[in-house]
C-alpha cells in the first residue's frame, strides 16, 4: 500500500470529513512529517460522547506507519493540509480462511 502525496496548497475546508489529511502534531511523527488521513467517522453511541475519527498515519513518502483515532471534535479547530481522494471508494471483502 502506498499513498501518493501531491500537495501544493492547503485545503480551504475546515470541517472534519473522510479524506481530510492533517499533520501529526507531536512527538516523532511531527519530527518526521507524518500525516493522519481520516478514513472513517463513526456514529455516536452509548459508549462515547460523540463521533470518532479513525485515521491512517502515513509518512511524508506516503507509506503507512500506524493508525490512530480521535474524537472527531479534536479536528474542529485544525486546518487540513490536503484531501485524499478515493477513500470513499474503498470496498473490502472479508472471507473465511
């Protein structure tokens, strides 16, 4: 798996949505230029106060290096740096072994 990074200008949309790309904001990820791609936003349920943003973390070369999740509200005051096209089209099938 590889993510093709073709960024030129920052995204103007500030609403957290599937496909938004955010810079990692601390630790080793910040130092190495890692990015979080929002892969899915869950529906609120009884266990959480709100929706969760499920993210794939990639390095600056577009190679996956981890995953993380945040309350979707975490991104409310963050500006996405890009948008990743094609996330909505991911269609996986799980089959028995």
